[in-house]
C-alpha cells in the first residue's frame, strides 16, 4: 500500500511541477479621467498531452483534447475601443461582440477529400462546447458566420504534426455580461477569493464604457484576460473607489502575482514599496505586500499622448438606397515607414460586392499598384463572402478603397425580430504583416484627409517589437436592408377575421333559425276581430 501511495504522490508532484500559474494586473491612465485595467492569468502546462491537470482547467482541457484543438482564441467585448484617444490596446481582440477562431487538426484517418468535413464537424462541436462553458450564444457561429481566412490569422506558435485548418467567426450583437464572467472566474485556480482576481467586481466592470473577456490557448499555454476602461469620478482614484474592492490575500498557488502601473503613473500613497522597472513601470509583488492592499493614484497632470496603432481605419456604407450602395474604406498609416497589411472583410450572404468596381486611391489619385494580392471567396449558399486584399501603405499615407455593393431582398421569415433596427456587420480586421524602413514621404500624402498629416505625426512613436502581427479592428456597421411592412399580416388577419365572423354569423343565423308558415290574411282578420272585441268591452266613461 505504501509503495502505491508513494507512486501517486510522485505523480502528483510531477504534475504540479509541469504546470505554472501567473497572474498580473496592469493599470494605465488614459485621457478624460479614464483608467485602463488589464488582468492577465497565464497557466502553462509543459505536458499538456497528458490528461492530468492540477492548475489547468479540467473542463477546458478536456474540450481542447476531444476536438484536437491546437489553438483557440475567444474574445467577448462590449463597447467600442477608442483607438485615437486610448491608443493601441494591450490585447488585440477588441472587436465588439464575440469573436472566435481556432486551428483544428484533422483526424489521421481523414482523406484529402473529407478533411474539410472533418474540420467542420470538429468546429461545430467545439463552438457548442465552449458556448456551454462560458454561457454564451456561440452556438450561433454556424456556417452563415464562419469563414476560412488565408492570411490574416496565422498560428501564434508552432503547430503540432498533422493537417490543420482554421475557422473564424464573429457575432457582433453578442453582449458580455455577468453570466459570462462567472464561468470565467471559475476556471481560475483561486477563483475570485484571492490575488488580483478578487478585484474582478462585476458591478464595476459592466458599468464601464468598455469591458471584455478573452481566452487564448496555444502551445500548452492558456492566457485568460480581462480588460476594462473605467471612468473615474475624481482625479484621484484608489482600488476601493475604482473597483469597490481591495486585495485581501495573495493567491497561494500563483508563481507570480504582480500589480503594475504603466510608465508615468506613480502612486501618491501606498504602504508597499514598488519595484521600478527599466521601462519606468512600477511593480508591486502581491505575495509580499501587506494585506489588505490598496493604493492611491494622483495623475501628475502631464498630458501623455496615446501611442497610436500602426494603421487606423474608417469604414462606411455609402448610398441612401436600401437595395444598393457602396463600401468605402480609409486606411491611415501612422508610421513614417512603409507598412504592409492584410485587410479582411466578411459580409453576410445577402450582401454582394462587385470587385470590378474596386478602386484603390492615394491622395485622391488611382494607385492600383498598392494592391499586391486579392483573395476573394464568394458566398455559397448561406455562407458569408469574404475578401482579403494585401496592401502596401506608403509612409504617413491615406489609402482609400471603394467598391459597389448590393443588398438582397429577404423573405419576411428571414428577418430578425428587430428587423427595423438593421443588421450588424462583422468588423473589418487589419493585420500588420511587415514594417519597412523607407522613410520617404510621397507627395500624395500632403493632401491627405481624415486624421490629417499633423495629427498622424503627433501620434507617431518609435516602433515596438509587438507591432508586427498586431491586429486592428474597425467598428461594426449597421446595414439597413429592404424590410417589408410587418404590420400588413396583422391587418390582413384582422380584416379576414372580421369578414369571416360577419359571414359566418349571417349564414349560421339562416341555417339554424326555424321556419314557420304564417297565413298573412287570416292573421290580419284575427287581429282586427280581437281589436274590435277589446274596444266593445271597454266601459263608456260618458254615462
């Protein structure tokens, strides 16, 4: 018995040694009394292939193993990320609604002919399982919303051996709420009882103008994060005033637990001593500070311009008609270097774009040479259409793409319950492929519109190491489709019911009323005789 117990203890120790959990909370001051809070929970499993988990979430690990998922990325956000005011986000996935994409490995027995069917089957099961874990409507990410991009989403880590395919889908109308945060917290080793996770207050989070949750798995590393932009009521803020909570104790299983302040943000009052980093950030080790832990932040008053993303985008549906129009896309290169990007646009099946009308302009002049490649997958059945142009943006240049577009007439049964509101279109996605070293500014950019050359120069910052491969999301659009008069069926039903009631009442009266033969002459004589007899029987009042 003792040798068996020793073996089990040895296996348990080995399993714990193969896993590591780290947590971190970053704060950054933004303009207009906004404060960005970014939670990051990282679980590393060096032996993920073995189905023994200690710190790694068991339910999530079983799903990833069952459907042979090499990479999984899920993000759910509410609100719009303000790139000009807030700069580049700490996490790339800031699209409104829900976004999910995964690299799936096909079965070894699958042939080349049915590999797509095998991947589709795994994708269907994966999204249903993940929807159950996070209590989200991810089951709606069916074939009408799923695409297979070729350039925009590359693996973030080397994929294991085997044949892989990617599936990507978005749900712009999905709203993140408490029922998503609760299962999110349950996947953490310490839940919300200790460490920086204890500051995840749903009342404070969901009252913020922007809040989101994300889950990323790749290469045996699970990264769960939450990013929230709070609005501070006062210039000074504390953890208590911002989140209505304090850190009462550290997470005992965390290898590292850090609360970090961005460079330029220094606490004005705290009982703990911060470790100053080389980049100017202040770090607090939660495992060593006295609890309950709180700090007071007082902005220095110096205006710190946000670091703009490499490319900024403005997307608009043009035209006043409901059945046709166009799509206008403005791309702004905020760097003084040539930037190569991949643009991904996904449109539902009832919207058709005409590539023959595609125009690429720089400073109002046609520049088709800026378009390197163009991949277009038309809609098949109810599947969405998507196109992926690869573009080269000149330094500080503004490139405009325009093309014509039609919107189909849908059956009244195909419209959603709130058809008059319109249809939410998925956000466009820009992926930075490379950043060149050409610092020349072409003359065409001098007359650029939109942000303006001076504004772009003001937001320009030195290049960072993570800008290559970064993603920038456009705002979701609301498409107004031709809608029928949904009150007409009601009017027809009411009118038809009224006519049927009138006709039925008359016919029923005729059919059910008994018929009696009456002799009119005999009846008149009898009535006359009865009247005379009554008159004679009346006493004479004159006598």
